[in-house]
C-alpha cells in the first residue's frame, strides 16, 4: 500500500522527468526562432497562467510533467509563417526533436555529478552490517536497527553481506534466527523473510551499510560522464537483446515503475535519486528510438526529408503516427500485464 511519501515521490519523479524532457524542446525551439505559444507545468485544466512575450506560461491541475505548444508542428498549419516549426531548416528541427531525450540524459549526468560531489562514493562494508532498515518490513518488525552486524543465521556463521543475502533470498516464509552485534553486545532475533515480486526473491527490508569516500569536483565531472556512458550502453545492449530475443523481455509499465519508485522512497532520498537517474536515461533512450509517435521516429522522418530534399506527405506522416501509437499502446498493455502479474501473480 502506498504511503503519502511514496505517492509524493512518484509524482515528483514522473513530473521532473517529463518536465525536463519538454524543457529541452522548449529551450531549443526558442533558440532556433520558433514561436512557442505555451509552456505548461502539468496537464489538465489551468490553475494559473501568465503571458510573457508571445508565450503563455501555465500551471495545470495534474502535476505529472508538462508540455509546450510549438506553432506550426503540422505541415498544414500556415498561421505561424516563417516562425513555424515546419518552416525552419531540417537541421534546426532535428535539434528541437532530439533535445527532449538529450535533456533527460543530461539530467541523469547532473544528478550523478551532484551525488558524487555531495555524498562521494558509497562502498559496501565487508561485514554484514545493516545500513537502511525499512519500517514495517520483517527486519524492522523483529527489532533490527541500522548499525547492527549480522554474525550468524540459524547457527551458521555470516562473514560478509553476500553470505547474509544468500541465506535470506531463498527463505520465504521460513523463520531465520539471526544473531547480531549491537554496540559490541550479542543479541538474537527471529525474522521471517517476505517474497518480493519485483526483486523475485525473499527479502527482509534492509540495505547494506556503506563507507563514504569523498570525490573532488574535477573527478566528479569525469566520473559522472563515465557512469552515464556505462548505463546508457548497458540499456541499449539490453534493448537490443530484447529485440533479438537473446534477453528476456521483463518490462515494467506505469504501475511497475511507480512501485519501484515507492519502494525507493522508503529507503530515502538518495535511493529515489538513483532510480530517477536510471529512469531518466531510460526515457531518453526509449524516446529516441526510431519508432513513429516517438521523437526518434520524428527524427527519422527528418533524416528522410534531408536525403530526398522534401518532406514526407502529411497523410503518410499521420498514418505512420497512428501505427506507431498502436505499437506503443500494445507494448504498454503488455508491460502493464506484467506489472499485474508481479503484483498479484
């Protein structure tokens, strides 16, 4: 069941990711001289708005992202004149289309950089020391606290966190007698792990303790870039594997993603930021795939236009958008079905 904290985390994460994406389109549209009629935070009915120059800035009632209305997005729209989207050179339109996904990847870079500068690198300790203990989960209910060091489970020695995790993951519903040290004193607690459908293993609601290593500003600049490149490469490889059938298509729809964000919220702000980093890069990559109805599909049509010297017909564009939207809805249905299977299966 979602708590208020979890709901707020979901709204903030989804909202920021979509808003940053749309901000990328907005900034580049302005810089290339396109007319932007409205930039909105949120969706639905307007709560308030003001006009500055030619653009209306509004706040709307559903706080999940935003949108911007660029004049002349349709070829048949002639009202915006030479400031219409379609009136601009192909290379400028390419920049505007790619900017949304690029901003999502840049957001991930900024978040990683910020975490490195402020928190440094958190490396797990060797022993099975508890870092975060999630409220209302088995470990917390048994009285375990942050800083406790697990030394044995059911009489078997636990030397490392890996030992601890290995003994817990296949123990769904079993009573585990955990011996632990707290401030040098020995204690014991009975813990019954619960099966987590998202992680697909038994868990007790704890994370490993970590040690802090500070990172300098220049090192953070380089390290953040390397991490973004690594994560991006890994995600592209995974998507390629799913398309080729070499990787199991274990997808998460809106419900699954919201559940993951909610679980991260229980562990603290940095856990939410880590999830936001992964989701932001994922959104950037997915949105740039050459699929009609996505920015990547739009970019592909611009490449075709540049090669043939004239744009595709409005009718063909509309048909391709319809096909792309149908494919996305089918994928969304499949992902949501998997969400329900994980939750209730």
